[in-house]
C-alpha cells in the first residue's frame, strides 16, 4: 500500500476535540487527515474513499448509528471507528454488529488507543492487499489458456473439458502418459473453480512407500508407531474444503484402495493410531498413466472405487500427437530458461525446429523441457542449431514403429531402453520416467517370467 494514500476522515462537531484528533493523527507523517463537523459534509466527500473514518456518535444532523449504516451501504470496505463520550456496552455491541471496526470512548488514553487501532488497520490492510495480489497472480498463473501452452486440436479438446470441470464439483480423472502435464491440469481445474481460495494438496502415490501411505493420506497420532514423535495431519485433512490431487492413483495396493473408498463414502477419516473421527470434504482429482478400467478387469484396482472416482475424464494427448505445439513449447522453455539464468534471448534455427519435430518424446513435455534447456547451454551463438540438440535416449517411437505390440510390451521396451542407457540404475530410471521403482521391478519380473 502506498503510505501517502492512507487517508483518515475525522467527523467531530466539537471544534476543540476535532482539532485534538486531527493533531494527534497528523503526528504520523504517513497519514492524510481530513476533518468534518457533520454527517452531510462527510457523505458528500465519501467518494474519495478514505481507509478510515473516526466517527463521533452524536452529531448535530444525525447520530453515529444511522451514519454508520449509510457509510457501509456506500463503501463497506471503509473501516469506521466510533468515538463517543458514553461507554455503554449495549450501544458498543450494537454498533460493532452493524459494521463498526472499533468503539473508543473519550478518555485520557484515547490518543494511544486511536494510534494502536489505526496501526492494526494498516497492517491488516497491507496483508489483505498482499493476499489479493498473490491470489490474482495464482489465478493468472493457472488460467489454463495461459499456463497450458499450445493450440493444437487435441489440446483444444482438453481446454473444453477443463472448462466443464471448473463449473461443478464433479470428480475428475486425468489420464495420459508420463510427463504430459497431469498436475498442471489438476491445478488449472482447482484454481479456476469455486474452491480456488481453499487448499490444493497434491500427493504422488507412486512415490510413497507402501508402509507409510496410510499415514501420509490419513495422518497419525503421536506414538502410533515407531518414529511417530508427534501428531501428523494427513493429506485428506490438509485438503479439507479444497482439492486433493491423487497422482498415479493406479499404483495403490488394494488394502489402501479400500480405506480411500470408505473415506470418500463416509466423508470422514480416522488417523492411524487414533479414535477421533475427522470429517472431511474435499474434491478428488485423480491422475494415472494407466487405463484404470483395464486395471479393474485385471483385478488390480477395486471396481467400487473406480466407479466412486469415475466422473469427468480428461485425456492428455502425448506430445508426439500435438504437432507444432512442440515448437511453441520449446520456444516457451527457451525464453523461460534464458530469463531465469540471465542469458541473452536465443532462437531456434529452421533445421533445429525440424529436428525437434522429428523426435517421439517418450518423456513428453518434461523431456522436451530438458532437451531444449541443454540445447541453450550447448549453443554458441544466438541461434540454436541441430547439433546443439541431444536426445537422452534413442528414439523409442521410431525404433519400434515397425513392430506390432501391446501397450504393456511397449512400456516394457521403454523401461529396458532407459535401463540400458542409465547403466541399470533403477532409481534414476524411475525418476526419469516419473514412475515408482516398484513398477520397474514388477515389469522386469514379468519380462523374466515371459522369457
């Protein structure tokens, strides 16, 4: 808030007391103080929108109660401090109920009291202004037309579905390959919905060890298990009133699935090691790179939980199906990286663009971002050339394009290629592909059994 803009109106019919209040307030050079001796002159000047009005309860042309109501009708954001000779509790309570910020009696300590009240108003106003600014920034950031880069036809369909998801509280399932931007879409749904001022809490189910998953979601009480030194509030409670984003929903074991189903049905949870029932009310947005219906048929995912979660499905297309969005995204990531690192702006040559368009991106948007950031570092001049672009693995899509295989076999081949290129470092490959290590072990076991 600009200090020079902090204006206080003093309304007092007693000339001596009016001058006292004005003098007291003007001791602070940050305040602009304007005095009035009746209600009419105040109302005529109200268009100036002061931050604070000190209002004498008894005025020659009206009383404080009636004038307070008129002020609140015209400009409810203005803080009104009632100043009165009487200290009747009933009167003070009624005025506070009608919107007065505070009630001060004309006693010898009024100077200190008035300064403290206005100081509190200023601090609160600055905080509120900061909160509103941050909220505006968040809304702008997650305006999906701006935050989700691209204009391809597949992406336009995604925009249409996001818009539908924002106008109701329907459950949402986001599916798509790893790296397609599922969490970004979940945030777009939340921050453009009526829940935007409530918490958005994300949890990646594939990244939580099985033995800690229940505690992470539902919380635990002190002493619930070895190492539980304090009470822990789980993700469901943290998201209460807002949105809980369950990423990689398909990675949960069936025991945990049953507990989540109960929480969603009953709208309540019990912390691990506790007895207290905690009511919860949050919107669920789930994401997965798996086909959950196929997982149900295979017996890996509970059918009742699937239909509990089933709502609006938003399918995110892989980057290789988004055409020139690849170049739009690449330019965005290049500009962003240059700005963050204080580098001069760089552009893509025509041949570099062609090279980017010819790759299959098994890691999707996340991989593209890494590729172009490395290209910026490797480039010598202002233009990124084809030789500056290095892909982390062989183009899996091109290599397997002539083979007919199932989706499971396709995923197995990708994992095998990544393991080969990263010296069988399962932890690193899990990070690169954004999947759980358990998923890699399971697929390797299936490959071994098959052979």
